[in-house]
């Protein structure tokens, strides 16, 4: 299989991954060989991290929050990751914490689309994309706080959502984490974005996006 051969080739010289047949549904393990030939076993998420292909993006950080909107404009996400042609992303996890939620009918959701959004009028992400291992540059572009439109993502599919987690409570110490049960490639050109929408007063949030990034040829 091409993708398995590619993963074998991806490992540093002297380190190899060999994927084994799962013993039961839901298992996804791999063998890891260190330069001296010793074998270990790693769950697939950890395996991707050990291969230095795991990245993190911070949208907002520390005491700085991203301000969402009071209406939905699909071409103006509150955070976005553009995945260019030739690159694929495997979403590993997403976290969001709200700073204030003084509006009503609050909604927040994460989705992906089969096209690029572009920069529009936006800011670079607060931090990243940054490799969690050696400093390998990401091919993806992370933006936040759009005030002018890029391109609305094509064929959006919702991955994770929060529907009015609290109603008009002011400062909200709420945080949520989502880890996909099934890992799958999002093959570029594509994008991952999130929107926060409320009435009257915009909510504020910080978010962390974790993903693995590999050439799309690995899935050919």
C-alpha cells in the first residue's frame, strides 16, 4: 500500500515504522525501531508525533482572546487553517476556552471544507503552525479574526459544535476539548475553520488546533 510505504520512508534514517494488523476493531498501533534496532509499539497519534509531523496552532493565547461575531459570514471564519494542494492534514485534537459570553444564543462550531478560504482581511494566528518536534515548517497557513471576506469554504462538514453552552452569564470559565475517535486525512486543497456566533454581544475565545501534516502522495 502506497501510504504505508510512504510512512516507512518518512521516518528519519535509522528509525522505521512498521504498521501491524490491529488485533481488534479500533486498535491502530505501529512498531517503532530505534537506531540500535530495538522495537517498541506506539499508538498512531503518538507515532505521528514521534515522526515530527505533528503541529499546533494557537488562536489567541495567555490573556489575549479572539473576538467572534454576532452574525455568520461563511467567508469570514473566526479561525482558519488553509491546506494547500499536495498537502494533507490529519486532525488530532481541538480545544477551545471562552473568555466572555455575554450575548445570547451562542454557537461555536468546527468544520472543514473542500476549498481554500484565503487570507481575506485577517490576522495571522497568535502562534504557529509550529512543529511539536524538530522545527519543520508547515505548508499550511493559519489565520484568525477575519473582518473582510476570503472565499466561503466549499462543501463544509461540521466536526464539533457547542450550542449555547451558557446563557448570558458574563465571564465564562468554560473550556472544551475534542479528540476525533477516527483519524482521517483532509486532502488539500482544503481548509479547517471555526465560527463563533451569538446575538447582541460577540463571544471571545482561545483555541488550540493539533494536527499531523504529510504530503498527499502518502494517500495515493
